[in-house]
């Protein structure tokens, strides 16, 4: 797995994944706008950097679609697959840096790729990115019913610090506020280093390229 900053060419894949993961969220996240937001940091997990054609063997040229193909595309709903020069996005995550606080906005992966360590890898990357931005704490909201996510956050040093009543618009469910201690402390950094190693042993080495 390869974790890197989100790019504009990722927006179509990420937007579809976002609607799959958060179908009741309104309005949906405008990822194109978020990429221009200086407060926002969005990252993606992919299968790896796009592979170029071997040296001396130029990649085949793509011919522009004819009228028949263009009309077919207008009236046929098809699953959009990544083209040859795009990564296959497995998951994404985003946060805002507000003063010395990093606020996690969302973490999601494709339906077929869940429970494979992708969300956890993205959480590790967000925490490391928050450290690079000199944030003191990382905070987020999570549904009271989402015990799996709560346990993951507890594992990474988050604690329950508050409650937002009727926070989610779809069913008026409450949200638990969870926050870390100071993420720059030696104890916290050592815990993240150990958890990152454990994650690599279980799910395979992840290449992190998130410096911004």
C-alpha cells in the first residue's frame, strides 16, 4: 500500500468512495475545493505509483472516442475504472489543521477493501502529518454506535472527551468527541512507532509519502 497526498486526478474516485461510505451526508464533500483549502490536508491509499511503460517500449496511444462511443458513455452507467496512468485508490482520509489542533474530517475505504488495515494505515498517516504540521492534538467525532472505530481510536491514544447531541443529520445520532494527548511527546511518538511496526507486520509494509 502507498499513502500519498490527494491529487486533482483522484477526485472522481474519491468522490464515489465518499458517497458509498457516507450516503446520507449532505452536502457531499467538494474535494476539488478542499484541495485548494490551505487548512485542509487530504491523503489517499493506493496500490502504488502508476507504472510507466518499460524503457524503449512506448505506451500505446489512446485514440479519441468516436461519436458512437461518446453517445454510449452518456446513456450507459458503468463503474469507472482507473485509467492506465492513474492509481487505483483504496481509501482516503482528510483533516483540517486549525491553530495547534488537527481535526479529522473523514476516513474511508472501498467497500470491498474494508477490514484490510487500510483505514488504520490512513489514521497513522494523518497522525504523522499532524506532527509535521506541529499540531498539539488530533481530535474527531465518531458515532456512538460505531464501536469498531472507537476501539481503533482508543488503540491510537484517543480518549473520549465529550458528546455532541444529535450530531448526525440522517438519524439524529449523537457523536462522541475523541482527542489525543500531546502528539509531540516522546511517549506518544514511541507508541505510534510501535503501532506502525505492528501494522506493517500484519498487513504488509506501507510506503508513506505524505510530507507536505
